[in-house]
């Protein structure tokens, strides 16, 4: 049954790939790989540098391109073939709704319906009006496009739902049986979240209410972290390293904490126990700190996950860049540097694998702790 | 797109997608999984408890079995010993009875032998008397067939007869 689902999934992927336009590559960063592989002496290097069409490899640009969101999903560049998945652009500008494929931007003017992808400045990569790109002033464009990250969220959500419903069906069909297969892989994680995160942080009585949320964020973060490490199509999007994604999850945690906060929780915020009175009375210093704390807790959650994942991606991409930087000087040097760099990269990938689990765990554990703090009953002495 | 500048579109889509998976997984995955896990845990707990109980019961049963065995052994011993006693008494009794019977038979046999002997003696006496009578008769007949002898005998007899 799972196999047939995966077959249908592959069909969907093939269908999506058929939408992909095969495009003549512009002289992009990645294409220079081809030239580095040519036997190069100092003369040809000089020659290459003097070529007007060839851009110099810019590691910073390449890394940022891979880490941030994008309006198309670049899959592979083979020689002069640039394979990418165009994504739908949905924008609202001056009360008008526009929807078109992002591949429409691939023309001489790099613009469509008066919109263009900004090439520089604060709005780099965002969709702006041509007028704004030229003059720096123009109407606001509200961008609701299905970007690379949005599509990655949809795909991973789809996978998550598929996986966990099939596992749930196994539980329903074979109750009181020993787990096997995928169920066996996920059950320890589910039990870990239930027993060591939810039960121990929130308490035996109230943990059940928060368990669905905790399990969902844990597996959502973990799954997207792992998919982010995979460099080819369904993976590779830096979902959990996107501040909007982590921010939304942090806001969910904030909302749930605030809603479930009991009387004791609010009293502790306004009248913090165990603090000298002069910190509270003339100037309510502690209450202010505590109220700021309500916001900083989820803020830290957001930044931690975003920074950890993005940093990991940047380091790996940095190692890749080293190969190309040295490869541009001489291909022998590129290969020579490439081998140790590759080993470092493998090490970093393994470290990222660890970080994927740790960050998912930390986000879930801290959320659980905040819920626990909000629902704790005052101890009666 | 700026690295630390969240886009409104992404926030909206992420919120929608997250709410959707939260709802779908919560309803169709976590709920059945959690109930199944709980059920399994309680069933394992129950099974362990009942196994413990069964173990204890077995121990009890073993103990009672041993007791039963011991009792049976004792009973067997008692039965065997009484049986032996009974056997002995029976043998003793029968021996006694047999000797008594033998004695009785011997006594009666002696009696009947004596009786038979007496009868035989009487018979013999009678027969002897008859025989002697017959002989006497025959002798007499022969003696007295001759008249001379008759006379002689009568004379002899006459001699014996004394007239007093």
C-alpha cells in the first residue's frame, strides 16, 4: 500500500518535472564548473578572466541564493542546460491580483506585467514594480507567491501526513501488536516526545492536551531539517532556516502559552515571587522584565532554529565555494583542495544530521517547558 | 529576499499549512496512535500483572500439590499397614479355623470309627453265635441220627441229671 502511494508520488514528481522549462543557461555561477574542469594553464586562466561574458564566481552571492527563498526551484545545471521548476507568482498590487508562472520573467526585459525581480538593494530577489526598480519608488507589492519554501512546506506536509496516517492505520489495524517497519522507526520518537518531553515538562495531568502540537512541531522541524540536508529536488529548500517559518511556529507556541496561562502564571509575572519589593514597587521593573520575557522566549525559539539551520547550510555551501574559488585559479589546485574539503563537508553533513535532531528536540522541549510554566499549579505547603 | 526579513506571503502560507497539518495529524494520526499506544501499554501492564498472579497461584498450587502428595503418601502407608494387619489376622483366623475343623473332623472320624467298630463287633458276634448254633445244630443232627447214639447220649445226659 505504501509502495503504491510512493509510485503515485513519483508520478506527481514526473508531472511537475514535465512543467519545467528547459532553458539555455545564462552564464551563471554554476556553469563555471565546466570551465574549471578543463586543463588550465596560467594562460587559459588569464584568458578566462579577460572574457567579457564570463562572470567571476561570487561565493557570497551563490550561498545567499541557496539559503534564501526563491521564486523558482533550481534543480540542476548541466552544461548549458538549466533545469528549474517554475513556481506560481501570486501578487496583489494596488488592489489588483495577478497570477502567473515565474518563468514569465525569463525574457529580454526580465519583467512581466510591469513587475520584475529586483536585482539589487534592500528588495533583492523580491518582486517589485519595474518603476520601483528604476526609480526606487513605487507601490507596495504584496507577494503571496508559492515560492520554493512554500512548495517545500507543502511537499513536506504532504509527506508527513502520508507517513503518519499510514503509521496510524497500522496502529488501528493491528492494535496491541509489536510495531514493525516505519512504525517501529517512529514509535521511539513519538514515545520520546510523549514521555521525556511532554510528560516531564508539563506534567502527568495536562500533557495530553499539548501533545498533538508538540508532536507536530517536532516532526515538522525534524522532517524539514532532514529534507534541507538532501541537496536534490524534493529536498534542499532551507525551510527551517527561514525566519518566517520558524517565526510562525514560535508565534504558535506564544499563542498556546498565553491562552493556557493560568492565574498562577499571570500572578507570577505581575508579582514575581522571591524578588525584593523595591524591584517591583516604585518602578515596576520586574513585571516589565517578565512581560518582555513573554515575547523574548518565542523570539529566541525563532532565532535559534533559523540561525542554526541557516548557519549549517552556509558552512556546507562555504566548503563547496572553496573548491570553486581554488578551481578558478587552477584545476589541479581545485582538485587538491577539493579532496580535504569534501571530507570536511561530509563531516559537516553528519554534524548537520545531528543538529537536525537536536534543534527539533530543543524547539519542542522549550515549547513544552513554556506550556509547563503556564499551566503549573501553585504548590501548597 | 532578505535573510532575516520574513515575507508576508510565506508567513500566510506557513500558517495555513501548519494549521492544516496540525489539524490533520492531530485528528487522523496522533489521536489513534496515542490511544493505540495507551491501549497497548495497559494491555501489557495487565498481561504482566496477570502473569504475576498466575505465577503466585502456581506457587500456591504447587504447595498444595505437595501437601496433597504428602497426605496421599500417608494415607497409602496407613492403608498398607492396615491391609497388612488385616491380612495377618485373616491368616491367623483361617489357620485357627482350619486346625479347629481338622480337630473336629478327627474327633468325628474317631467317633465314627468306634461306632463302626462296635457295629462290626456286634455283627461279628451275632454271626459267630449263629454260626456256632448252626454247627452245633449240625453236629447234633449228625450225633443223634444214629438211635444207638441217641440212646447213649440220652443215657449220658441222664447221668448228668441228678435227681435230688
